[in-house]
């Protein structure tokens, strides 16, 4: 019986070269370039450039997430059943890179339709982009354990990936406003945004192709004939408590980040009256990642996962609530509060990705099925639900407080923007803190789960 064990052993010990790590991380850079641009600027584009009302845009963001509720698990179960000469996960990067970029370009294109036609066009293109993103992001995320089973290499790979992911945020924060302003000097606002998204989409597609050609799936599933069903999702949610807690946490953390990023454009433009600082404000939401992420492994060893998450969330709450007290003329303090908030949310946001493999192992422990693709698709659905909050909640707040695009705002509208920037994110962060303390896997329990899984395999 032991004669069949050498290959898995080699897989467990395989090391990845830096080129492959960078190649893999380039996939997350690509996704962030396109989807963060959409998350941060699409609502602003719809209301101020394309002419869709904030309420209609908010409704659309919610409808798209309802469609994701169906598409994400379906894609996850499809990925778990895929078997091609390119592997299980990499083919999706190859075949969906160009459609991903193309639909992003179409989302920022403004055909001369009637008001109803504009809304229909926006629905079709945004729904299409969201579905294609699922076909890219779910297999990309599930590719990690297919590259190697060496735990140290997975940690290293994930660290490089998160650095590139936040690099995408920095690029989006700085270059998207720069490009739109640059093209705005030689073309109309609608054309400038279209050209900007065309460049971002092209770069994203090329990076996804680079990810495909730079990586290799070495770890094969133990049982290629395992029956993975869509209905397995319900068993997971019934028995896998850590997955439920983590899913809610993803909604809340991505939600607060998306809310802050989305309404931040309005806050800087109207409350501060400093449209020239939009890029810097967005940049400060991502830049601290290069300080936070390298410290996460050390902080986790020193204080543990729950303390790390709680301290990070408290820091974010303090930073965002401080905006209620800082006058809009004190720009330096406002930017400092943005940095403090970002340090907390970026730390919590980066660390929660390290918990996903724990929920996969726990799910295998309690159900007997290892559902990497399906679980990553669930996580993808929930973090997209969080990102949808960045469009839905600010849109509803703007509509409720009487925001009117492209003009000086009333005191009521300015107050609504402030509430959306400071108070609502703080409430969401507080809910995230309560939720994560129900996560019930510590290091000792995880070690016992892994030992039990090894005994089953033997």
C-alpha cells in the first residue's frame, strides 16, 4: 500500500520559484485593477457621468448580488468537477481573461439611450461583468492549494499575493483619477472614463494570461470521481460553523471597505471641497498595506488571531468615528484618520484570507468532503455582497438626504455624506467585531482536526 505514497510526499515538499509566486500574484493584481475600479468608481460614474439616479443605481447593485447568490455556488461546483489538460483551475484564467476586460470596458461606456435604455444597458453589462468575475476569481483563489501542499510555501505565496492585491488598490487609487483627468483634457468626460477603463482592462487581461502561463498545477485531487453537488453548500452551512462566521465577516469587512471607498469620492469632493485630493484619499486606503501585511505573521504568533482581529477592528472604529469630530478644514487630520482606519481594516482584511483553509479542513472533518472550489465560491459571493454595500448603501444615503449630482450640495446632503463616511462604517465594524468572536477554531483544535484527517487518509 505504501508504494503509492511518494508522489503526494513530493507534492507536499515542492517549493515554488519567485517567478511562479509573482505570476500567481499577478492574477490578484489583475482582479483588483478591474474590480476595485468598478467598486470605487462605478457608482460615481453612473450618477455623475451616465446620468442614472442614485436610487436606481443602488437597486441595481442589490439585484446583481442576488444573481451572484445563484451564480457563485454554481461556478464553484463546476470548478470542482473540471478536469482538462491545463488542470482544474488554470483554464478559467486563459479563457475568461478577455471577456473580463471587455465587459469592464462596456460598463464604463455610455451609449446614447433613453433613460430606461441606459438603465437596461447598465444592468446587462454590470451583471455580465459580475458573472465573468466569478469565473475568474473562484478558480484563481482555489488554485493556491493546487500549486503546492507545502505549508510554508503556501504562506509565502499568499503573502506575495496580498502585496500584489494591495498594489492593485494603490494603482487604482492613483492612476484611475489621473487617467480620467488626463483624458478629460482632450475628450469628453464619458470618453475619458471609457479610455481609462480600456487601459485598465487591457492590463488586467494580460496579467491574467501571465498568471496562467507562469503557474503549474502539481497537486491533484485524491479522488477525481468524487461527486460534488450544488446541494453540498447546504450541508456545509449546516455543519461548518467557522465557515458561517467567516462568511459573515467577509460581508462586513468588504462592505465597510467598499462603503468607505465609494462614498469617499463624494466626501472629498463635496464636504472637503477638494476634488484634487480624491486620488490621495483613495491611495491612503491601500498604501498602509505594505506596512501591515508583512507584520501579520509575527503579530499572530505574539497575540493570537482573535486579539489581532479585535485590535484591528477597534483601530478602524476609532479612525472612522473621528471624522465626525474633525472639521473639514483640517485636511491633515482627516488624512491621518484615513490612514488609521486603513491600518485596521487592511490588517483584518488580509488576515481573514488565512482562515479560509481552516474552514475547508473543518468542513472536510465534519462532512467527509473537501470542497475547495465550492467554499471559495461562497467566500467570493459573500465578499461581493460586501462590495455591493459600497454601491447600495451610499446610493440610498445620497438619495435619502437629497444629493443632486454636479452642483453645490445642501447642508442636508453634506450631512448625509458624512454619516455614510463615518457613522455607518463604524456600525458595520462593530458588528464585525461581535461576529468574529464566534469563530471557534484555535491552534489546538486545528491541530487535532488535521491529525484526525491524516488518520482517515491512512
